[in-house]
C-alpha cells in the first residue's frame, strides 16, 4: 500500500511540474506567442504583438487581450484597458503576419 501511495504522489508531483513549465494559455485551441512592450514615457502604455495571427484571428485577438489584461493587473491591479488599437477594432493591424495591438492601463 505504501509503495502505491509513493508512486501516486510521485506521479502527481511530476504532472504538476509539467503544467507549471507549460505556462502558455491556448485560445481557440492554439498557443500563440505574444510579446508586450511598454512605452518609455508612460509605464502604463503598451504594445502587444501576437505572432502568427493568421492561424486563427479570433484566437489571436483573445491572446492579445489576455496579455494586456495580465500586464494591467500586474501594474495597477485592474483589468481595465483603454485601447488605442484594440482586439475589437473593425480594422485590425496585422504586420508581417503578427497582430499588433496597443493601449494603456486605465487608472
């Protein structure tokens, strides 16, 4: 019985470690790479670039929104974003296959 408990404990710890290392969130079943950069003059302003957005534009929109929300929660403890060029815009900015978003955390 003890051997079985030890095996189960080991397996549960290994599976937790795998999930911890794989920290990306899937949108529409796809894990998008996204980069967020801040404005030098305004620490609450940001740009998000979602790589290979053509895989699924709806998923790319949500991946960009997620990165912005995460950033604003870390900076101001709020998920409110004032979008300059947001994921819900009628005309999305796509450059070299990447979705480009920009905004500012709402204070």
